[in-house]
C-alpha cells in the first residue's frame, strides 16, 4: 500500500482493508480458520500389537507428526497481550498523531491480533466516537479505523499490519452479516462503544486462531 503513513485517513484505511479482504489470497487465508483439527485416530495400545509391530519410540504412538502438533498448538495461542507501555495522557489523545511518530523508532513488528489489542486500549482509554467519521473528535476519542491508525503511529505495527488488521475486521463483520465497510458500521445509528469493543474482541480471537 503506497499511501504515506501520515497521509492515510480512516476512509482510505477502510477502503484498503476491504480491497485486501476481497483478494483471492486473503480468502485463502480466512477460509476454514474456524475449523477444528479432526479428532485423531488413536492407535492400538502397545501391548495389543504383535511383537513385530510394537513401537520402538513414543513418537510412533502419535497419529500426526510432532511438528504439526507444535504448529497447531502455536496457532491456538491467544493474541500477545500489549506490553506495559502506557499510552500518552489526555493531552496525547488530542495532539496530532504526527507528533507521536518518534515512538515508532526501534519498535518491533507485531501480529494483527496484537495490533488490534493496542487499538482496543486506545478506544478504552481515549474513548470511542462515531460521528463525524474522522480520526478523532475534539476530545481525542477515535473511531475504530482511527484507533488502528493511531496504534500504528504510536509504534505498534507497520502499515501492512494495519491493513491486515482491518481485513480481519472486515472478515468478522462479514461473518456477522454486515456487507459494508468498517466506517459505516462504526457510525451506524444506535452503535455503542460496547459494540465496538465487542467487534474488536471477536476479531482478535478470529485472527489469533488463524495464527495472526
């Protein structure tokens, strides 16, 4: 995505995430994310096997390779909890995000599920807003896309991570029957901060279970 970090708006992020979600490659990523691994067929107990078929090693008792068991376990791990790095205070919430760009220096890449966890902290500590659809309101509260962008500008994840986190949000919305973009959902009449946090929580789970 070539759009410069400081020029990206919530509307642009929303459109980029939707385009990414609609690509064939992304559909292959999200397809079957919620399917559980088939129950393994347990082998016969060693004492029930004839002498020439008794396992020589405990690995012979496994129905799947050890590497696959490890990979499946890692994929099932929850999203990494945000490090104890407090957000800037209320003044930081209302300052232009470009003034926070120095916070990105030396920060490691994070998974989309972890990036979403930081966005959730922003909505919780700085507030959520749904009108007008801008990065923030006068009090510093963010919409969902605004929280994703702010998390990036505070040093949590690259712009590619922001796009992928947005695509996971779109995937979760599609699973709930919403066919539009994140922004219209965010500013839909009757929407609440509780709804927004619930959406992010569900998306974190979805992305984490997919190993992202």
